[in-house]
């Protein structure tokens, strides 16, 4: 889910479910679609699911059609996919977004100090059927589809079921899974994934320290380090691509160069390394004093880490950090990595000659980075 749009006092149970939003009446195919209309117009008799902000339209058809009426509603993008639940509407897929992700579960076997999506223990099995339906409605030309949680692999066989659904419905789409990789220590599980999606499946796996105890402390789970490393080897054995993700905090920035050496010596077969700025939501706020550090304070460690990767031909990028907060020599490694719906720039960024190439900041990090920003002049 991207965000809650609105709620309404009106209720129509038959309109509930996953729907693709259409503007034109002739594009209403069946109950997988819902017509979004903001004007008073004649509605074709075959169309029975409608979302509207038009009082006149609602009054004309509320007795004969399933219609959800909002007094005000943010514009819903054409061909967006929404979930309607009782009197609420959620956006699950927006075609124009620069990143598309399915949320599999809020359950997790980690309790990371800086987790942006704190785990829950509630039963959210309904997300399995929701995601299977969303996959059916997604544009078939989508190049990349992300999977997130919680820990998605905790779904076990249902995880495999959804991956198979993606490969069936979206045969040319690359699947990128944000996972702690511990489930991959189960060789059979990895083998099953490879049989379904090899060549189209990339795992983005966090590794926070070369010291097992420090890694396990950051993720708040015993034996996590060794199971994760084992997972990298199982993926390599069955030809599944992997990426190491390193979120930079006060807990691990000094070890960053050593971690790069560890990767080169122990898992040099990984496909990519991402050094990542912190997002200040979820547990990152609860543990702020333990994890917060200015990018200016770990600027030298990031530079050294990039040089190590360069020397050993390890593919590496910098995510979520403005260009002005990394050394000039390594700015070419900094990518525009933040989802557009939570991407921000400060007013001072308008004075920067490199703004068009810059990742900017998370909405949540802007206040913490703002005083350190310095426009780049060419």
C-alpha cells in the first residue's frame, strides 16, 4: 500500500476489493475495474462500480448502482490499482511512480534498530490474495517489481506461489526482493525459487557489519549473520542474483571499509553493493540517539569503501544521500534512489547546479540533513 487516500460515510460492500481505476466508460471491462467520475454524466447500464465526488452523480445512481461517494478526494491516476475496504480507499499501484513494490507481510524475524516498517504479529494473510489480484491487473510491460515487508520469505510456500504468479502474469518483469536472506539458508527453498524465476530474481540483502555479533545486535536477532551469509552461498549455487545493502548508522559506519574487505574475501560473487542513507521513520525515531549520525561524519568512510570496491571491481552505488554530502570524487556512484512519493528537496537545493542528478532526501531526513546541505556550483 502506498497511502490511505480518504474515508467516506457511505458504505457499499459490493464495491470492496482490488480494482483498476478507469476514466472512460468503454474501458470498464468487468468487476476488476471501477469507473472514476467527477462529473454528472449518463452511466452505461453495464457499469455497476463507481467512485465519484459528484453529488449529482451519486444522487442519480446510488439506488441502482454500487457507488462510493467522497465529498473530496485526491485525484486518482488513470489505471491506478486501488483497494476498497468498507468506506476507505487505498492506493496499491500508481503507473507513473518511479518504483513499484508489493507489500507481502508485516511479520519479521528481525527487529532492526532502524527499521522503517516496524514488524507486527497480526495475521495479515489477506495480503496474499490481495497481491495475487494486483499482479493480474498490473501493466504487463512493467520492467521491475519490488517485494517488501516485514520479511517476505516468511510466507514460505505462499511466497513461492506469488513469485510464480508474477512470472506467469509478468514474464518479462524483474523481481527485486528486499529480504534479510535468512530463509535462503534452506537449500530447497532457494532451489524452488531458482526453478521459478532464475534470471528474473534479485535479492536485496542487508549486511551491516563484518563482525557477526555487531550485525546481530543491529538486527536484534541471534545467529542472523551466519544464516544470512549461508543464504548468499545458496543463492550463488543456484544462480540467483544478490545485492548487499548497508544502511549507514552510528552503529556501523566505522566498520564500513572492513565490511568491503569482508565482502571481497568471502562473498565476492554478489552482484552489487548499495551504501544507503538512513530513513528516519519507524524504529529509527525510537532509537534516534543510538543510530543517528550526520553523513558528513561518515563521509570519509564512504569514500574509502568506494575506493576499495573500485580496486577490487565490486559493483557499488550510493543510495539516499544528496550529492553535496559525499566526496566529489565518488559522486558518480550516487544514484537517484528514493521513491517519488517520499522524495524531497530543500529550497537551498534550487541553487545547486547538480540538482537534476541528485537523489535529494527522504521527507523524514530533510530536517536532519538541511543544515549540512551546500549547493554545488559548476
